[in-house]
C-alpha cells in the first residue's frame, strides 16, 4: 500500500512540475532612442497566458536574430504591433510611457 501511495505521489509531482517551471526567456532590455524598453516574458506568458508559439518563431525568433523595428512599422502591425494594435492589446500609438522609460 505504501509503495502504491509513493508511486502515485511521485507521478503527481512529475506531472505538476512543468506548471511550476520558469517559462520564457526572462526580461529583455531593449535600448532605444525614444527611451529604453523592458519586455517581460512573465507579463506576457504568465499574466496574459500567451503560449510561446503565439510569438515564436513567427513574430520573434530570438534576441540574437531579432531585427530592430521602427515605431512606424509597429503601427502597421510588425513586431509588438502584431498584438498591440488597440484591439487585442493596448495600441503602440499614444502613451509612449507604457513601454518606454527615459
């Protein structure tokens, strides 16, 4: 009976572990003329519950292969503007302080 209980407890722990694992690549700091931008994986993955595949590899590949994108391009739906269009999430147009810090 004890072996069965231990086995079930171990199985439960192993299946629950991914839920407690750190998800994403952490915070990404982007230098920018308009003010630095901090991208938080925690906000997007844990907070908004986005799956990695919603951004990778279609919108973003990784930090080493990422190409700088202008605000004008974002306003047309590139990069952050894919979701931050005023419908799915707040728009990249308007309050610069939501993303940029001085």
